C-alpha cells in the first residue's frame, strides 16, 4: 500500500456514493520487524575506533491507526474528515493526530481540506518507493531532499523550523524518523485537490504563517506552498512537484532569512508481472548560513518483480550527488543507498517481508536511514567523535498487517 496525494483516500470515499449520514471507517497498519543494523567505517576518535558494530532492535515501521468518514450535504457536496496517528507499539509511544488529519468538503470542483497534511512533494517520493507503505530502513527518504543533512526534521507545533538547522547537520535519534523537511507532513496547512481530467490532476497546498512574531521579537514567519501535477492512467503514472518554504528566520552566519525549496519529477509503469520507477530530486537552500546558495541532486531507480502470485522481489538504488555551495562542489558530501527485498503475501491484508539495505556515505557525509534511523550523529558530546563517512547497513525481517 503506497501513500497517495493528500485527500485521495477521501476522494475514494466520495466516489462510493452519497451518504445519508456520517459514515466512519476505522483502519490501520501494524508493521513490526526484527532488525540487525550496523555502523562501520566511521572516522574514529581520539580514543580509537568508534564504530557501533551490530545492534538488534524491534521496529514498528510507520504503523498507524486512523478514522475517516464522509457525510452527504446535498447539492453535490460532501463533508469529509480524517484523524490518523502513528502507533509505536515497540515502546510506550502515545497516540495523537500526528499523521494526515483534516476536515474538508468535496464536490464536483474537487476537494478542499485543512489540517496536518502530506503535500504532493512528499507523496511523490513515497509513491515511487518500492517498499509497502514506503517505510523501513531501505526507504528512499534516507536521501531525498536532505541537502547533506542540513534540511532534516520538520516544523514544531508552533510552525517554526528548529533553530539548529539548516546551518548545521541535524542529529537523528536512534529508531527515529530522519527525513527531510519536504518529506514530513505540513502543520497548519490548507490544500486543494482537483478532480481527475483524463488522468490529470492538480494538488496545491499552502502552509500558514501561524508562528509570525510580533514586531521587535525574534524573527519568525514560516510559510510556504507545495504544488503538484500528476498523470495516472492504467499502468502509467508520472508527476512533477515543487515545494518552496520561507523558514522566516536568520541562522548563524546568514544575513537574510533562509528559504528552501525542492523540485521533483518522476514516474512509474506497472507491467503486471513487474514494475519500474524513477525519480529526480533537486533540493536548494538560500541564505542558510554556510553559503548564499546550496543545491543537491538525487537520482533514484527502482523496480519489483512477481516471482509467484504471492511473492514479490523488490530493489532500488538512490544516489545523492555532492553538494554545490555557491556553485562549487563540496567534495565527498554525497551518499548512495541500495536495497533488495522480498515480500510474501499470506492474505490480502497480511504479508511477510525481508529487506537488506546499505547506505554508503562519502567521507564528508552523515546520512542516516530515513525511517528507523540508526543514530550516527549522537546528541551527546563525545570528544573527537566523527561519524563522517559511515557505512550503515541492516537486515529487517517482519510482518505487516493492514485492517
């Protein structure tokens, strides 16, 4: 099951027909795996080798629970809503509306929703990932949009981007989500999804500047937009997206407020017995404190092959090129991600999976897995610690059940 553009699940509800009263559906995913992960080839420290070696853990891989519904209002209008929460059942994590959660209205004009939303840029990256649910250690979010680690994490509850970035690489805690700002959900957002015209649809989202500071206070005025054009007809899908955000604050070393953006174009084709998919990502930051302009390109290619009616091989490779700072290459700042795996369906809702992922950082890069990070950039200070150039690899064996 792949993540779609915001509100397409709602559009599916609307298309099933009119509702005399609100109908609520409870749904979710329970995805658990046993992982063996390893960090090696780090630069070492004054005390000697600081490689992590093998670590075992249990991961819950973007498991979720949600409630969605719709009510016919007459005159072709339908009220729609959704509350969706992450569920980390490998620990004592709580439940809240942390995933796509919104209320809105749908009709012949399309769908308008307000809330915590996946924009078209994030949705395209997830749709072209080969993993069920676009999750796990091999997910393409390990490299997409991160700009060498300067654009990791998301806005806080007030709508502000954490002050430690983007002028320094961000530490990702062990087993945490470690994706780019473009691959997280937008808080305080409003979005429009058009109807499909011969397979073409448009999605546009706006991020409100709810955190704007009073005059004289520390600068804060985060706002942005995310737009996408998608073609989906039969086995073919192609899309182009653009996400631009003004972070509304000046970072150390910068003289102006930082602006970031991400451009993506990609597509897929399903041959029935096999599928192929490709993606190009271009991330950019202006006035980020380490240069007037920082850019990076990421290329990805993936595919699946059905070896039996119930079994599927999957593989993908993503390449993050070196950063360009004010037009000049930042040497050895890229990374490569390789993944191979197998998914075996026990039923329509339950499957077994096995994945091997390998992330190879260049000498000056510190990328980590996007989902279930190993934590190669520790938050505690260790004298001389340098995790640049680390090789991260892991095996996941798990079970995924949808309801």
